[in-house]
C-alpha cells in the first residue's frame, strides 16, 4: 500500500462555532419525498443524534450531506462554505463518514485500510508513487505514522497486519471509524455504528465516540439504539417520514409523546396533529392522562435501552452493501 503525504488537516480542532449547517434539505426520488425541508446544525464540540423509525429518511439525509446525493432542494454548508455535491470534495472539505453496512477492504490489512482513508490528505501522484523518490518515501512514512496513531487511538494497533476480514465484528466497526478519521475530518458522520453489536461492543463504541469528540471533532450519529443515543448525544433530532419532528436534549426527546407515537407507528395524521402547537395534549400517550414512562414503553419505542432495529446486521467484512 503506497499513497501518501500530508496536507494540512481540514479540521478544526479548537475552532468554535457552527461546523455543519443544513438548510431546507429536500430529497425526492420520483414521486417519493424521502427528506422534506430539513434544517440541522452541528456545532463545534457537539455530538448530535439523528433518530427516527425505519424509512424516515435518515440515511438519505446523510447521503445529501456527504455528496452522494444531490439534494433536490436546500443547501449544506461546512464551516460557512457551501459544499459541492461530490463525495470526495466533501471529504476533502472536512466531513468523513461511516456506512450502515461495513465497507472495509476485506483482503487488505488493517493498516492498509486506514492508509486508504488517508488519500484525501496526500499530494503525491501516480508518477511519484512509481518513482518512489525521497519526497515520496518521506510522505509515505508520515502517512503510516498517522495511520498508526489512529490505530493506537482505536485500540487496533496490535492488529495492524491482520486482514480486515479476520477482525471480529466490533473491531471491523472500529476500523471503519479509524479509516474515516484518517481524512482528518472536522465532522464525523456515523450511520448506525453499533448495529449488530453486543452490549460490551456498544459501550466501547460510546467511549470511542466521546474520545473522538474530545479530539475536537464534531459528531453526527444515526442510531436505533436509544440507550446509546441518549447517553451519548448533546442534542437529538427526530425524523419522521422525511420531516424533522423535533430536536432537543435527550431528556426532552425521550419524553416527547410525538416521538413515542412515531416509533409505535401511530398514523401520520395523528403524529401531525400532535406536532401542532398544543396538539401534543391530544396526542397518543396523553389520552389516558398518563404520559408514558420509559419503564412502560414496549421495545421499539425510544425507551433508553430499547433498540428499534431493522435487524440483519451481522458480522460483515465485505465491501459494499445494499444501502449507501
Ligand atoms: N435511492 C433511492 N431511490 C428511491 N427511494 C429511496 C432511495 N433511497 C431511499 N429511498 C426511500 O427513501 C425513504 C427513506 O429511506 P432511508 O433509507 O433514508 O431511511 P432511514 O431512516 O435511513 O431508514 P433505516 O432506519 O431503515 O435505515 C424510504 O422510503 C426509502 O425506500
């Protein structure tokens, strides 16, 4: 594996203010509006959660943020600059992401996978790689040193020469995060980082995300594991049928009856009615005058500890997946 050298990090460790500002983002697929005029900001130092029932538009929204999709309407700005809808330019600007389905290079080593993630920060071209002059070799050594730092950070240094496909599932997920961090992002987007994990792996992921944040990288995370989201996030936004239903602290969101209704599959018109000012009083969960408590909520609601999952996220180790 050979690419390398470093350009200045696009990140912004220590910089304050708004990192991400999505305004009026709408994504239509033919007659289906998957994301409807969603506004979302992520500020420096924040971990923001994006939750919502299956099919709510979370991944589509991520794809709009990262240039995989060109939003039908709206704009996405990173540190005040509107982003082009080209994923490599978005990465270069400072946004990195992981995917819902693991997308490692299974037959490359752990170290090589991280080095691949480094390519947006390297300047050496094909000719330099072929000639392998001193400048190239220095660049290569610097990239490898940075990749090793990230493997230390994620606890994978001891496995640098293992093939990615031979790692246990939880470590494959960590490796994806290490690879995303290799582009020196200022904002990390995580799409269901704990899918398929056992509780120990989930806890380790939580610690890792806190550590990422402590390095000055803002985080936006999609998850169905409500305990994970509510423990982790400073702020949580809820998408339902493509629209942002509400946004607030974990305390506010987990008590909101509209959110509970959305997860329980309440008909859209009732959720909409509950969304209107004063409507929550008429909403599900208030009918009997008793707001739902977490203890009373069935699995699949935003009960801390509950997981409203699509299932099927077993150990991976392959490239690609059914979903971007
Ligand atoms: N490329 C596409 N073409 C057509 N429809 C799409 C496409 N991608 C997503 N959709 C549709 O957009 C809607 C939102 O899907 P999306 O995957 O963004 O939801 P999600 O909230 O991420 O769901 P999940 O929690 O199950 O991952 C769904 O109805 C889905 O079928």
